[in-house]
């Protein structure tokens, strides 16, 4: 970012300082939207994709601007959002709109790709710079190899116009299908094993409930180490309910109410409870869907290990 020609009054233009660098914006997104609470410098750096020194410098700048506060002392010290400032709620809303725009794009891409001839499709890496093309890999039936690319490009035109982007499609058949990249964004199909595998013999309701309980135990451990998983699940629920899920809306709405009102401790207790209500809710748990590939692999290993 180029330096500004002159420095303006922070009293008159405080947002120049608050939003004055990508690092500040990334950290505000973590503090106000992704975690919505205090985080350590190390965690903030990791979540925002910054160095520890860069994160600390930006957090201290935001603290001076009056939008971030320190919580705790010594090694336990964290930085958190300062509530009831004139900008916190508005910035949080901006990040919500940002996420909704992104989810709307993914939803439209999935609709375009939702034709029988498409076996799988994914985004390997999101473009980092404005104007870069969005590259999508598509695996199609061999019978459609001659026309599927042109058909999908035609179907993409409205999406490109609406989101002001260029979509590049690379089509493959099952025979020359590339490997599913780690961290890729799945748009159609299974992604070569991104879904929770069914353990052998888990055919009865009781066995399915036991598997769900083992998975919930793994997720409670993840929540202990990374409470932002709760916020991720809440954002996921908001998107699902916004789209409408038919008869599933009841349980999903109940999950949203619980996440919004329960403390992390009570939520972990509910996840592993053996009550009939907990068993019912585990069947529609929003947590597994929002795990990162590493977190998902860890939970799957725990489930499979406990099932032996």
C-alpha cells in the first residue's frame, strides 16, 4: 500500500487509521466476526494470516484507535473488540455482508454446475488479486466431453456479469481427473472423499447414534482449542436457514438458538449428552460441515479409532 500524501486528523477521520491497512482489516474481521471475542496475539496472527509481530503492531494500532482493548495480563493477555463504539456494529455488519456475497457466489456456481453430466467440480485456489480469473476444475462424463465446456461457459455468463469476474473452466473426464487439492472448495460431487465415511457395520440407528456421539466428542475437543468453531457453525446455520431447508429448518433453528444463547461450556456438554434431545440434535449438527480439512481428518481418525 502506497503511503498517503499527507496525514489527516484522526479526530476528523478515525476510519483512516482503523481501516488503514490490510492487516487491520484482517484482524478486525477476526475479532468482530469470525471469533467475536478476545484472542491471543498468536491466535490472531494465525487466523488473519499475519506474522506474530505484524499482528501485534496492528492490534496495538487498533487499540490506540479505541476499537480494540486488551484483556488479561502477562502470557494470558488477549485483544478483543471494544463494544459500544460507534463503529463496531457497523464493521461487523460489513463483514457479514462480505461473507453473504461470497456464499451467494458459491451458491450460484453450484446451481450452474448442477447438471447430470457434471460428476465433480471444485475451486482449487481462490484468486488473490482483483481482476484475476476464478479457475474451476470440472470432471464430466466422457460422453459429454465434446460439449460440456461450451455449455458451462454459456451458463456462467450471468454469474460473471453479476459478480464482475472472469470464470475459467478446465474440464476433465474420470480417466484424466486430477487429484482433489487440499483445501479446495467443493462445488459439485464428493471431492474424492471429503464426506464423513460410514464405518463398516454402522447400519442400525443405535450404531449411527454411537458414531455421532464419538464425532461430537472429537468436536468438543476442537472447540476447547479453537472457540471460533462455534462462530463458524453459527454462520453456516444462518446461511442454511436463509436458503431454506424444508423440514430440517426446525432442528437447524434450534441449533442456532442454542449457539446464540449457550456458553461454550454448556454447548460442549450438550454435544456429548446422552439425552434424547442431544441424540436428535446430533443428527443435524452444523459443526462437521465447517471443519477445515485438518480438523476433519482429526475427527475422522478419532471416530474410526474409537470404533475399533
